C-alpha cells in the first residue's frame, strides 16, 4: 500500500504551509499529492504550482468538477499538466453535488452516471489525438448543422493514457467507476465496512469490463491526528465539525451522498439527527451528535502503533493508496504527522 497526501482546498489560510507539506511528502516518498476544488480555488492551478516545486511525487485532481469544464478542456488541462510535470499527473473527476452544479455552474444536476460515462469517453478519445467526434445524450461533437469540424489535440501528451480516477460514494457510481476508471477516490471509508459499502461494487464494475481489481487503485482520504492513545477521544473531537459538515450539510436533504454512506455503515438514526440539526442551523448540535465510533472508524487517530494497526486493516480491506490529510495547528505539527504516517506504514510492514 502506498501513501498519498491530500491538501484539500487552497486559500484556506495555509497556502505556504501546504506547499511545504507537499515538498515534505515528496522527500518522504509519498506517491501522490491531491488538491481539491469546490467554489473557491481551482485544482489545476494549485497542481501546477506544486508540480513545479516538487521532484518525484505525482500530482492529482481530487477532483476536477465535471460541470465546471467541457470534457475537451479537461483533456487539454490533463495533457498540459502531465507534460509540465514530466508524467506525474493523475486525473480525478467527479460530478460534485446539486447545490454546486446548479448554483455555481448553472448546470442541471441530472443523470450524473450517464454524464460521467460520456465525459470519460470524450476525455480519453481526445487524449489519443484522434479527430474528436462524439454522438451522445449529453455531448455532440461537432455540433450538427454548423461550421464545427472534428479536430484533434495539437499537443503531444507525455502519456496517452493518464490514470483516471472518479470520486464515487453510491453503489451505482462505484460500480460504474470500477467499469470505466483506473481508480476510485473515496471519503469516509471504514475498513470494517469497506467490502459491503464499496469494494463489492467496484469489483462488479471491473467484472463488467472483463477485469479484476488487480491494478485498480482504491484511494480513500483519511484525516490523520497523531497523539497518545489515551487521548483518542480528544483527537476525534477535532474532526466533529468536519464529519458533521459532510454527513449533515453537503448536498441537499434528499441528495446527501455522505449521509447515505453513514446510513449504509449502520448509523441510520445518527445520520438523520446530524442532518436535521445541521440544516436547521445548529452546527454545534450536529457536531455533538456525531458518534465517536463513526469518527474513529473513518480517521487515523492515536499513536504510531495504533495508526499502523489501522493501516493494516485498510490494506486487508483492499485499499491500495491511503491518502492522508494531516491535522495540526502549526506547520511543524503537520510535518510531524507526515513523518508519523511513513513510520506507521513501515511498522505495519506495508512500505
């Protein structure tokens, strides 16, 4: 199992620290550095900045939002980033959610699976430098009856096949991801529930494509907080607002994929309470309603030895790249967490 680092969103007040974190991860031999986007910083600019100031670590979008870009534009960005980084780019895609898609981009959030499939097909076709034509439900290239004609990518990508990941949570999305992608980007993964909530659907998708999970990258992001085992409850409390935001406040009341995931993990009553309180404006109450067990199962907390045991559980469950989001109030604390992650991987015998 490899380690990655997830920088989250740029512009949150830790930008200089984030670059230092990426550079330390590069020095420590981490496999990939991911950057996210929602409706603030864009991931492509951040990744180019990080790639220019690192040497070995891959840079990946977690995610490029599908409603934000036409697929041919994403192919151009991927080809450019891969070329500038010397073949170190990984393309992560996702449909975002209805609030961002419709409220920020003005793109109707409908038929996300079909849109994702077409988007991936167009990106991959463009990357081959074939003349681009496509006749789908959501995209038609060139537009009929006009001056457009099939054209091809003018630059030669560093690699024709750039690793393509999809952020997936729901069963149908996971199955399609297994079928059409090279990896899956996951959030709130529990090693104990991973087979039933995730892996079995990815496996079914791989089987549809005539493949197995061999070579397919299962890549969850987990917050990491290092400390004494007797302080695990305190460490977990630092992630209550984070968990409450996703389980309670992401998406709409009817389309919160993270809430649905918590329910599939056995927290039906708790997930409903968190969402009700969060959407009513009681964010503190929502955070207080998050069960400690849910946080502990979806983060890495405690001593290096305890974290190593959790890493073993994730590896046994099928995780191939474990992406860490190190907590800390200072840069030194975050860098120490990175080093602890490497040490834990070694103690687990997974390095």
